């Protein structure tokens, strides 16, 4: 077996050399290399594009590209693209979307759409001079960054505000510039970070050239966007008369269903163990849309969970109530995403997703993703307070097991029928399949 050793200059190897070098880390090198190669795109141009997105690419990791139809959002019907590996998420989103399409659909709105960034620095000079010079510093920084911001300004965006925050309670001499950006249709990470790094240099120049300041007492520390986008918020809402829920309440009287549903959301609002799972159910829908449109799901995840903790405790992102006989279920969360820049146009399937959604702008995409999150949250809580989630999950699990066991269509039908009211486990299914095969 080839030896596993430290490899110097790995990034400089050719793609084939990288595959060869990685080969030594597999127990069955030949079979691994064959699998890696089989997942490469047959069109070299597309493969180059995919490899160019990241580094040290040795193959592609495929995930299912799915659609959830019948999303009625603000009166418009969408076919929503969802990239996700977890079985039943797309089925759950589709079933919720279908039900709610007959009950007024989703209403959604962007609350605000500004992104945050921070310049973290130390200043040990006269801080009262620093504080009082802020209006002038603000002007100077904007002028300095003009070559970077001019295009964004032409598109209607740019730097919205710059605020000095005194953080000396945390670390001696520590201050922040908290900067708010409007990045229009882009998520804007590169724009924000470039501007902040420019500010980091410009602030030093300002201190050097203005009386009352001492440039030597300035130490820039970090210039970086914040993924806690509490000023880039979206809201999604479902509402219908309680009695309309009857066809969707799995045999429970609708009032009883709503009573149990509201309790479940209240528990998620009060108990961190439940809140985390409840919010994960929301992120099932949100992340799947974020992935399908080439956006940064880690950024949205991080922001969502920070927002869920804004009161000091980690709580539910959604809330449920009854108002004048109407069941109301809503979600509010940060959603820093874009429809230009990043992978959104570069990845052919991300571009196709946006096309399928009718070329939404960033705000519309925020709403679609939030509605997918609310749909999945509704479907999960609906199942939890009625049948439990395992019956649905196990149906999908059974299909996966049958696929693994290479069951034919006839065998699949017999086994699905047999397990329709029985507990599913890999062992039970494979034993029953053996039996079916023996009796053929
Ligand atoms: C599974 O991916 C998501 C759920 O656990 C969410 C929830 O419990 O609300 C079903």
C-alpha cells in the first residue's frame, strides 16, 4: 500500500497528481480512484468550472436536485428548487405548500435588507477627540473607499452608516467601527470585506494627518463582515380559519390540532433542547433553497441561530397563535443572500434555479427561502403533534433500504405493502426480501 506521508506543495500538483496522492489514503485505491473518476463531469469545460470554484478538487460530491411545487407566495406560484440529502424534507415542503395553496398561500415581506461589517481596532490616544471627530472620519472613510463603492452606488447601494462603538469594557483600548451596507442584489461578502479592509488603512491615514490624533496609538485588528444580520430580516406568514385545517389535521378535530400545535411552538420557545430541533426543521427548508441557488448556507445558519438567541435565551424562530378564529403561523429570521455574485450565476444549476423561480431579486429570494423554512416547520410540527414523524420518515427509509438491496419493481411493491403497517428496519426488510425471492 502507498505510504501516507506529509505532502509538500500539494496545491501546486496537477489535478491528476492530486488524485494519485489522495489515492494512498483509501483502503482500496483502485476502486476509490474509479469511483472518484466516475463522479467527474464528462464535459471538461464544466469540470474545470466546478474545480475552479474550490481548491484541491479530486471529484464532485453529488447531492439530489429536487423541486417542491405549488408554493403560493404573495399571490404568485413558484416551483421551488431544493438541494438536500435528507429524505422527506422535499415531500414535507411539497405537502405543506399544496395544502396552504388552497388556503391563501404564504404571505411574506422583507423587513430590511442591510448587512453589517466591523472594523475591530485598538486606540490608546485621546478617545474624546476620536469620538467627537466621528462625523469627519465618517466622511473621510467614505471618500477613501469611493473607488470601491462607486459601482455599488450606481446600483442603488453602498455604505449606509458608520458608527463608533466603545468596547473598552471587553479589552483595553478596544473600539469598533460598525458599518451598515446596502449590497442591493448581492450577498455582498466581498464588497463588505474589501470596504472594511480599506477603512482599516484609511483610519490610520486619517490619524496620521489630523491634529489631536496619534497614528502610533492605532492598532487595526480585524476587518470582517458580521454574519449576524439582524438588519437583513424577512418574515413569512400562514393564516387561515381554524376549521379550514380539518383536512390537514390527520384525523384530529382542527381546534384540537391547533391547541396541540400552539403548545409545541410554545415549548420550542421556552426549551433550548426542543428549540434547536424545531429551528433545525426550519433550516431544512431554508438551507435547501440557499444551496439550490448557490448561496452561503453556513452564513444563513450562523445568523439564524444568533437571531434565535437575541433575547438572551435560544428560542423558536417561528410563532403560532389564534387571532379572531384564524390560525396564524409565522417566521422571522435574518437572510443575507443574493441573486448576483458568488456562485449564484457561476454554478449552472444555481443559475437554473433562479431561472425556475422567475429571476427573483434578492428580496424575493429571501421571501421564497423563508416560506420554504416555514413550510417545513409547519409540516414537521403537524406530524409531531399528530401521527409522529417516523411513519413518514420510515416510508422514505424503506425506499432507501429497497434501493440498497436492489429490489426490483415487483419486489418493491410487495414489500411496501407488507411494511405499510409494520415497523421498518434494515434487518426485517432484508429478511422479508429474501423470503419473497425464495418463494418466487
Ligand atoms: C428533521 O430533519 C426535522 C425535525 O426534527 C424538525 C422538528 O422536530 O421540528 C422533524
